[in-house]
C-alpha cells in the first residue's frame, strides 16, 4: 500500500501522465476526422449490387451509400441526348416506357452493340443508380421533348431525375479512401487505448522499460527519485545524472536508464529556420542521443548545449566506461560492443 502511494506521489509518474494526456489530443482529433470522413465518403456495394425491377420507380430505391444495382431492361430507346465531358461524348441517354412511367439509363458504348435505329430490345445492366443534377435533368428533358414532339412539363409528370449509369467510375478511389479512414481509426484508437492504459498503469509505460529489467518498478522508482533529490551528481535542464541512473524528465519523452545499460552518449546540432523571420535567420537545436546495450537509440531534442556538455563532462569524471561524444572511433567501438552483447 505504501509503494502504491509513493507511485501516486512520484513527480516522474505525474510528469508521465501529463505528457500522455497531451499526447491524447492528436489521436482524438484524428479519430474524429476519420469518422467524419467515413460519414462523408459514400460506401460502395460494387461486388454485391442490389437487384432492381425495371418496372419499379427508381427514385424509391436511390441510396447514396449503396449505389450499385443490377437490372434487366427491355425496349430501350435513345433519347437523342448524349453525356458530354470536355467536348467528348462519354455516354448516351436511353429510356424505357412501362406502365405510363419513363425510366432513364446512361449507357456507355459497350452496352450498345445490339442497338438498332436507337433501340435495344433487352439489356442486363450492372451500374450505379444516380441522381441527376437539375441542369442535367432539364437538358435531357428538353432534348427528349424535341425528339418526341412532347412538352417538357408533360415529360416531368412521367419521369424522375434518376438513372442507371454504366459509365466507368473510379470505385477504387472510394475503396482507397475507406481503407485510409479505417486505418486512421485503427491507429488513433490504438494510440488512445495505449495512452489510457499507461495513464492508469504508469509503471508499465516505456519510460520504465529498462528499469523493469533490474527489478520491480514500483520498488525501484522511489530509489531513483531519492537519488535524484539527494545524491544527484549533475542536473542540467530536464536531465538528471545520479550514481546509478541517467534520467530525462520532460513533457515529450521521459526515460530512466540505468547507467550500466548505457553504451554511448553523444549529441549533435542542426540549424533550424526561425519562424516569421527571413529565410537566412536560424537557431541551433541540439539533440541528445543515448545508445543502450540492446542497440536502441533514444533521442531527446531541443536541448541546451551547455546542459549537454555538463552531463557528458560529469559522466567523464565518473569514469563509467560509457563512450562519450561522437567520433568514428566511438561509433566503431559501440558497434563492436552491441555486436558482442547480441551474440
């Protein structure tokens, strides 16, 4: 019970929880955006089209989320109107008249091999049930009225702005967008669940990955904090160096590494442009690299050069056997040590 209370009062644990709460913001926003995209992007039933009866009124079966249908239509007649995109004819409007009601079909050339004098006796179609735009529907009725010597108002009484279209449609894009959306949902939920789990059980978080190999985290953590508070060798910014551990405590990435598991410590700098200034104004950013004995490298960005120099010089005074600073010699030695450890 006392150990659990110490865990709750641990400033390292509190820091981890704060960092995890901040990290929840992005996956939550990603989850909301992916869900909104799924609602916005129509689903597709390309492999399983809905069967339609050609005598049914298609407007009663229109479904944006299940657009693909199969239907067998008889006695199709050419309306005299074409579907034109950028001056190129992409399809042809046909109609059927059954029971005093007119149904529309937008066909590509592959469906019209049996067409004679603008008439097709029977055709089995698989396509999308679409809702025509108002301008498209009006133009179709005008062309059709001229062809049949009817009036547009009379045609409106026996038609509806819906058609079965067999024109090619990039269904793979819809499938791709759905896969991306589901992938984002999976990743965001995984991140949210992991973060919530580590908030609830902070001693199982990656921060204590190495510490756990040397004993029970709940027992060792108070010892780490005692060393940090009372026998700390060096403190530079958010980095603590104790007789047994090197600790990085910040809101981005906290880590506790036993010194005996550290192989190599070095840092490097890079130039970053200053926001809002001319392109030739830069600031120098320093990144600390800690190579562990299992070959993993832990990177901590946004550090101060003086702090890093102080930590490395403190390690050098302790004669810990850790490789310090970047050089080709140290890189080769670290590689040899890691190779030996992994045998």
